[in-house]
């Protein structure tokens, strides 16, 4: 069957990852992250409120796009919106778990 992508996600994530890699190579490491001997300095989170706000915007977009792009809201046995919404929610749980360990 080969590779299968859903709603163009393969292209979206490949292009986004390629751009992120190129920009990271251009920008380089953060100033102040490493000492002259190569040892790292701790850089704790700066503003958790902004992180939570951005995560809320992302979740809103994901829940609007992922289930809505299925076009499977009919009752012909193709009612996939519920399972895709649950999958979207479960996919964000590890990120929330990591954020909660940072916050407290």
C-alpha cells in the first residue's frame, strides 16, 4: 500500500521540519546557552502564560481542522469525526504532561 497521508499532513510536516532545520542551522545555538568550555547553562522557561496561550490556540486549530477535514460526518458507516477528535486529544496529552512538569 505504501505511505498514506491524511489531509496532506505528510507534506505539511515535511516542509515545516525542513524549514525549522534550515533556520536552526542558520541561527545557531542560543547566546548564553553554553560556556566557553562547552558546558551548558540552565535556561528555565520565561513566561508560562504565553506558552499556555499559544498551546490553547494550537489546540483550538487542531480540533477545528483534524475532525473537520475528514468530511466523514455522515451516518453511512463513515462517522469518523469522534475517533479523530479523540485521537487529536490523546496526541496532545504528552505535551500537556511535559508542560505540567515544567510548571510545577
